[in-house]
C-alpha cells in the first residue's frame, strides 16, 4: 500500500488506514448483489432486444445508487461510534474518524464505475474496457495520489496525504465512470441487442456439439 511509503506517517495513522481498507472490502462485497443483478438483467433485456433496455438500465443504476447513498447516511452520522467499534485505541479512533468520510464518495463511484462498464465484454469491447481502466487508475489517479501523498509539493500535512492514499481508487472510479458514461451515451442500443442475441445463439448452437464431444 502507498500508505506505508508516506514520509513520517505515524503507526496510529497507518493502523487507521489498514482498518479503512478492511471496511472498504466489506462494503464492496455488500455491493456485489446489485452489480450482478444489473449485469444479468441488462444482458437478458438486450438479448431479447427489449426497447425498454436503456430505461431499465437507468432505473437499475438509480436504485443501486440510492441504496448505497441511504446506507451511507447512518454510517456517516455514527462515525464516532463506528470508529470506537473498529478500534480500541483512542489515537486510531481519532484517525479513523477523519478518514471514514472517504468511504462515501468511494462506494458511490465504485458502483457507478462497475455498473456503467458492464457491457464492454459482452459487446466485444473488452480491450477498450481494459484501456479505460488502465488510463483511469494509472494515467489519472495514481499520479495525483503519488504527488499528494509521496511528495511535499502539495502539502506536508499527514492527513491530506493519508486521504490521498485511501482516495486513490475513488479518483480512478470517478474517471472510469465518466469515460464509460460517455461511451454509453453514444451506444447504439439496438445494435448492442443484436450483438448479444447473436452471441447467445452461437452459444446455444455450440452447446450440443461440445456435449457430444465430451460424451464420445
């Protein structure tokens, strides 16, 4: 983690950063259901060439985003209680209290970036998806986080450096969501439906052949 490379970072701040990462992992796992539901539902609608697919996609994204925001409200209101629950050390609690807010933009941008990039592989644009992920993380987020966290160019304060470290992924996810959003805005949904339908039919046609080969 970049947190360990921050010059002069205290053990308490480092511990708080580690706890933040663990909490983020738990919240990410909780989002998995919405992400899978959106992906499966949209591929099903596009495969059927449903004209309501774009509207359904907007609804699913709005609902998933609303759930994330609503779950963040009590989480942020109870920041101090959450900090005390996660650590018995007073100094670690103090640092956690200053870091927990980053989870709000992080969880919001995470579900948006993943949901908005759900069509890359099914539509045969996996290379573009990988490219936009690389640009978002390594071309945009990493340089910003490194300049803030690992140098004294922007600040010498410990807290902004720590926030930059845990917020690196948030920056990347926001960039990814913007790129995917522009790509989706230009997407031909009818053509996308045809591609997915053709791929589904090809899978059905190849299934008996594969089964016969295995039986032989």
